[in-house]
C-alpha cells in the first residue's frame, strides 16, 4: 500500500506527489505555430467550458485531445462552448452536432469529427507526421472512458472499497489488466517507460487515471491503488511527471468541482488545496 500523504501537493492515500500544472499567463494569446509538414488546414476545436487558452480543464476527454494536439504540433483555434446554454457555438457546430458532443473538431473545410477518440483516429490516419505509436498489441481494448465511468460508479456507491462492492471489483479488474498490459509491452517500441514519449494509448488513459487517484478520497475516504498493480503504479509515477502532461494537468480543486455535480455532492476543501 502507498504511504499516506496529505498535503496541498500530494494525493491522499496514493503516495503520489501531485505535479503542479504548468500555466501560461491568463488571457495571453497563444503564439502562432509554423510547421513544415502536412497538417489539417483551418483546424478548429470546440471544448467544454474550463478549457480556455492557457488554462487547464478537468474533463479527461478534453485533456487527452489537448495533449494529442500539443504533441502533433497542429495549429488550431479553440472555441470554449456550452451546448446546453447555446453559448459561444460556431455555426458549423450547430449544423453538425445536434447532440452537443464534445470535444468537436472541424478541419479541411468540411471535415467534422465528434469526440476526442474519433478526432485523434481520423487525424492520425491522415497526418502521420510526427508519427505516434498506437501503444502496441492489445492496446485497443483499453479506454480512458471506461476508467472514467468506473470512477463515477465507484464514488456514487455507498459501499466501501472492498470485495463487497461490485464497482470496486470491476475497477480492480480493469487496473489488473492495465498492469498486465504494461508488463507485456515493457521494453517494446511504443512503451512510454522506454521511449519517454506518449503513445496514443498513454494519451487516452492518463487523464482518467489521474482524476481517479487524485480525488477519490475527497469524495469517499479509503481509496488506494491495490498492491497487485505495481507496474501500473510505477508507470503513473513517471507519466504524471511528463512535461506535456503537467502542462495540461488540472488542479485538485478543478477536478473536485468537475465531479461534484456528477455525484450530486459538495466537498469542502482545505484552503491549502489548489
């Protein structure tokens, strides 16, 4: 079990020293990037509120697409929208996204993609440079969305983090499979622990895993990653310190506020929790 660490820069009961997000000056315009390799023309992205330029966002689907675009170096315009209130919606969003799915992208005049996964797969298929690994054999069976949904179910449950809780059993099963996958791909091309460069698999898993280990104890005390996933714990320790992840890493307070309405709970955070 991890040693309990409870301070403003550590996750409760996980032992992780939480990376401090790298932030730019609020409201500062992002520099225009010039690249000399094929890239989507006129790329525009609609994100949820809280994903403004130079600010971090707690939504894992937003974070994974932000990291992907950063690694690819694609110039893009960001729209921060609220479909439920009809706020800041571009005309192309209204015409092609009646369900309000986010993130949404538009590029090459008439190409529209809904969701971060569909966007990344479409862009990666067409624009291979710089080349990104897909994570290796078997990576496709893992989805950050699965961890996100299990997190919600687990925190909504009144049962403890043990075998009497079906949600905990499901989460532990998923974490064990992740641990086994890391063992299988260790030392192979595309493994983050070897190359020190995120693959598509890393990008899709890390934001949801980070949210889980960061805020679970604020909503329901007693959470800790199980002892039988040592490779996963080691992997997360390294990955959470990556400069690109830290750039888009949301604060504890932002993640808690993100989950409060989903869990219908209000958490009073200590003043030293940022």
